[in-house]
C-alpha cells in the first residue's frame, strides 16, 4: 500500500512498541522503507550504552556509576532504514550490540533514570518534525506520546522465542529453550518501560508473516496521514 500524501507523510510519526521477538525491528524497517520514512531503533541506543559500559569496565549493575558516566560515550545512529548503523565514539558497533552478553545486560542499563533521560532527549531530537518510524518499548507512552500512529506488537511466547533464536542460527532447539528463558527475564526487568499506550492498536503477529504486518501498519499510517498537520 502506497502513501496517499507525501507532504503529510514527511510529518508523520509511527510508534511501534512491543516485547522481544514480536517483530518490531523487521516491521519498523519495512514500513519505513515502503513509505520512504526515516527509521529509529531506540533499543539499539540502550544497547550501545551497554556495550560501552562492558568495554569501559563499568559494572552494568552499578546504577550510580552508570548515572555518573553515561554522558561519556558519543553515540550516533543512522536513521536510514536500509543501513541503520550505530557507532560509539566512532566505532561501528552495529553487530557487537546484538551479542548475547549485551542482550542479557541491557535491561539493567536501560532501567537507570539518568541513562533513560539522556537517551530519550536524543531520541526526541532525532524524531524532530516527523517523517519517521520509531520502535522500542516505550515510544507511544514516553518518547513520542504525540505519535500519529501507535502500534503495540505482540506474539505467542513460543513464536517470539523461535524468532529470536533463529537470529542466532546455531543450535536451534537448545537455543529456543534458552532464548525463551532469557526473554522472560528481560520482559520482567523491562515491565515498567514496556507499557501499551491507551490509544495504541494491538497487532498480534503470531500468525502473520512480515509482509502482512507491514501492510497493516502502512494501512494505519495512510488512515492517519491527513492528521499529521493537526498536532
């Protein structure tokens, strides 16, 4: 489905929230590409801080030190949906931030108020006047409560675990069981941030393929496009 009004699309903000494995990243990038919008993965920014802490010798469970030093790393993100690059102090960390070590530590880092304050401010700067698809866990509630389109993706727990494990490729059956446990832990730790906006559309992706999810979100965007100039 194509956009109805390119001028209004340049002002639209699409917020996509949901737990790990619900398909946020793939869907958000797909929507951004199809509608010609920018793309922002806010989770990658928290992962970047986590990667920095692990390599700077800052304990990820030391909230006070993280709060005091979280302003040190220079974190840059590319909003091109075809190549969403992330750098820390000029180092490309797009792949390292997806490691299991970072994944299992990021919830502790993202819970630190000072870290959140810093990154949310930067995320709002990147959103700017719109024309962007933003994904994370608190976009529709905290980062961009004014978003024109708010979608909360969900999926069956087993499906989410299989999707996440497939990204790691190796040892599928063992990985699925381990990934399910790790995801459950992250969901518990992230529960305060992972809130569904009251006006968000809930989309269960359990039985949907990626193109179907993208179709649904693009349809919502096209329905709302005329409201972009009213906020």
